C-alpha cells in the first residue's frame, strides 16, 4: 500500500512540477513578447519624431477624422495606432489644427515638397474658423508657386470648404458636391418629462438663454428662433463668401437656393458631377485612374509605393522651430467647461487654472494667449479659470484671447480678464446669461407607489431628488442665478469699459458671430491665432519670441493603452451602426451628443453659463 501511495504521490509531484514549468514558460514568453511590442512602439515613436521627407513629390493632406484645437491624444499616437492595431478608429481621430498648419508652412519652404494634394474622403469636419486658418496656410503655400490640388469621389460641405482653397479640384464623374446650407436642431423633453412625471425646476436670466428650453418646451421659442436664425444665417453667408472668393465666382453660383439648384439638376438630368463642373464648383471630372495619371505627371512616380510620389501628412514631421527670444505661452480651453480635472474633450477648471498659474510663475513667459473654443459650462469652473487669468494680468503679463469656433457663455466669461480679444468673423460668442436646472421625481415615485418622508432641522436640509423642492430653496436658487448674471455682466462691463446697463442690452443670452461681437464691442478685432500671438508679443514688447503650448503630454503607457482602447471602442459602435437602418443610427448619434452635453453639468451650485445650440450646427 505504501509503495502504491509513493507512486501515486510521485506522479502528482512531477505533474505539478511540469505544470509549473509550463506556466512559467508561457508567462515568460508572454513577458518577452510584451517587451518586444513595447520596444517596437518606442522605436516607432522615436522614428516618428525624426523629420521625414519624400524623395521629391507632394505633401498628401489625407486628413482623417476631425480637426480640433487640442486633440485628446497626439497625432503621432494615431499613426502608431493605425500601424499596430488597424484603422477602425480613423473617423473618430482628432487632429491638431496647429500641427496641420505647421506642416503646411514647413512644406512651403521644403525643396522636396513640390505641391499639396488634398485627399479629404476621410475628413469628418471642423469648425469654420479652423478650416479658414488652414486655408490661410494653403494660400501661403500657393503663393510660392507650388500647386494645391484637391481630389475626391464626392465632397461634403466641410470637405468642399477646404477643397475650395486649392488651385484645382478634381471630382469623380459619378460624384457630387453636397452643398445644402446649415441647420441646428435639438431634442426637447417636456412631454417626455411630463409622461415620466418628472418635475423640472428651471432658474435662468436672459431672454435668449435657450439652453433650458429642452426641459420646459416641446419646440423652440420665438425669441430663440429669431436669435439662432440670425447667427446661423451669418455663418452660411460667411461660408458662401469665402468659397465664392476662392473659386472666383459669385455666392449665388455656389449655392443658388434649393429651387434653383433643383432646376439646374433637372437640366443635367440629375447628373450632379456635370452640374458641379458647369457651375465651376470643380475644375475637372476624372476617374481614379485619370486623377492618378495627372498627379503622376505633376509629382512623379514612386516605384516603392506604386503610386504618384507623395508623403502623408501623418509621416511628415515638421522640425521643431528654434526657440528664440521670450516665450509666449498658449493655454487651451477646448470643450465644455467642467469642475475639477480635465477629461478628454472637456476643459477642467482646475487643470486649466494650474496651467495658467505655471505660465504666470515662469519668468521665461512674457505673455499668455488663451485659445478658447468652448460653448461654456460650469460657472464655478469658469470663475476659477477667470480668476487665475486675472492674476496673470495683474502680475504684469499681457493676456490675449484667441477665439476659435466658439467662445460663448462660460467661454466668454473666462475671456473677460484679457488685455485684448481676437475673434474670427465666424466665431460664435456672447451668450451672456446663466441658468440652473434641478429635476425631482417625487411624482414619478408617487405614481409607482413609492413615497419619501422624514424629518429635517430646516427646509434647506430637506432637499432630495425624491422630494419636491422646498420653496425657500427655489427662491435661493433664483437669487443665486440672478446674482451670477449680475456678476457676469459686471465682469464684461469692466473688461469692455462699458456699463452693466449697456452690456445687458447685448447680453440676455444672445449669441453673436464674431463680426457682430466686434460691432457690439465684445471683441477688439477680427483675425486668427497668428494675429493673437502677434498682439501678445506687441503688448509684451518683445521683438523675438517662440510659442510654447501648455498641455499635458500623455505618457508612453498612456499612448499604448489609449491607442488600444480607442480602437476597440471605435470598432464596436461602427460595427453595430452598420447593421442599423440609417435613421436609427442617426438618432443614436443625436442621443449620444445630447447625453455628452448633460454629462458636462457638474457645477456644485447647479449654475451654468452654457450655449447648447452653438455646438449643434450641421
């Protein structure tokens, strides 16, 4: 029996040792593989940091995804992600506006770059001021005598705006230039809230402060309709004027109106490509083979790529400019303004204030440019940023605000301490007003047979989402909102050398375009980011300077994890949407957009300076 036990025990002993050996072997192989992958990514990052050049050919602006002031992750990370994990997240990729402009400006003086090809089929969009800034760089490039050529099977409205800056626009014989105008639409929840028996308590100041309307109406109010019609009409007029000037035709020829467009298509028997060519929207029609032949003749042939000679924007790394003279710090406020730390796509009040403080305390920094592209958000977070910017100005450092696509509500609040404000004619700004919303569900619970009861030392302590809002709390909230609005217009009045009464006439939550804001004294001049930097240098009295961007760079580990998770998260919705009917997929996107807006509401006092319609133009 003992012998049998020893044999049995010995078998398990050696089996256990074998399992341990296999386990350690597998773990070691996995660990070595992980080291090799990380080393490969590190080599990609290092190689990407070295300037790359085509032997001689075009710079291919194959912009993929959207263009923003401050991407959630770097362009270099996007390149590595595509190389290692595929391209499923391309349509969600964020591109830095300033990286693109820097690449174009370096290519202008690069002898190996003989032209630019705009391939915009994967370009998902950007605000008008951003595209106009890229267009400015493209004009500078063209002024050197190098051509800019746009190619596409079809062009969306945003794609065509960029393409219009090209010397020549190619279009597929079966393609279209989809010009239709601008619209803004939002969801209204009053009937839904009524059916759910949710009680909505709204507190606001401002006739045109329409951000709360979705909670209290089923449609747009006449005041909001009148205000929105004005600024959206101006945006469309700016679009048509710019495109018409680029194409050297009239705005009416770019878009003659729905009926005239229909008549024009009837003449071409529905041939959208011929319509575009006849009306000088494009210069030539050609298949992909025709376009390839023309580009090969222009830029030469690459045997390695088996295509016309070109280097992608994502492989062309601009050299870092020499740091001469003093530093002009650029701090970004990109996205909705939230309390706390920065999150992807949103402005963190504490994070942005910390960056401004670092710039204020850095003796090398001679001036600060605050780049604002925000519809606003939390009043508390906006005040944290504003106070720190005011401290920087009080310390003797000039502050210039550069407004991007939006600088509305809280976005204007944080701009008030500036020595000087520069806006684009198509910037959406103003929206000076405050609101607060508190929803309670006591009626919903009562309908279900659930009730809330208890004791409290005062009505102010008896606040819960499951109970009706005490009248004293409602009165205090309204007083708080009115006080916030009074402070808002007071800040604007002090900043713009006006009076609160004068500011109130142009405030009331009214949204203005940059050109109207200039007429109303809300901004100092119309221009772009370059103009803002030049003004900051002028105010700081420096002859030589370099720009220093204040933004947190992701760590190596962050880059790897973000790339992997970004690809996975992007692939799943795309896969699901591919199976959904178009109206359902579109509705899902609208709901997601609305939920993202609501997620930005985290003010501790429930007070918001927010323009919901500003970011909802399509």
